[in-house]
């Protein structure tokens, strides 16, 4: 299973690539208001450096917030544009739900 996951909901961009069920890239960078210029080149370069082509991605995960409406919108548009030609499954996730779930698991 190969997965691409993105978070564009804040000024700190995050990207995760899972190849053959192993995390091969966990990348973060402060982009502030530069998502529209840097998002696609970062994705392309990250996949290329890790010898993975977009048509080999099985699923893409994208953050649905909470956060910057513009950042979320740019991320969703990019993922839609990437996924449609290759019929890649897309899933949205909520940052707060992930945080709460990780905290509650650690408290048990």
C-alpha cells in the first residue's frame, strides 16, 4: 500500500509518504502563504526523490482542518487534481480528531 498524506491547514505544511506500508518520508516546512506556488513542486520532488510515481499511489489523505480556509481549499484542489486522472482514493481527516484520539490512547 502506497499513501500520500498532506496537511495544508496551517502555515506549517506537512507531507507523509508511505511506500509498501513503511513510512519513507515525513516532511514539514513553514510555507505561510506560499502554498499555491510550492505545493505541487514539493509533492513532485518528494515522490521523485523516493522513487515513487503518482500512478503507484493507492490513497491520498488530506487535512480538512481546523485551520486556514485558503490553505485547506488549496490542498483539497491539489489533491483532487492529482487523484482524478489516476483514480486514486482520497480521504479527508480532521486534525483535532487525530490529536484527541492519540491523547486518549496514551491515557489508557
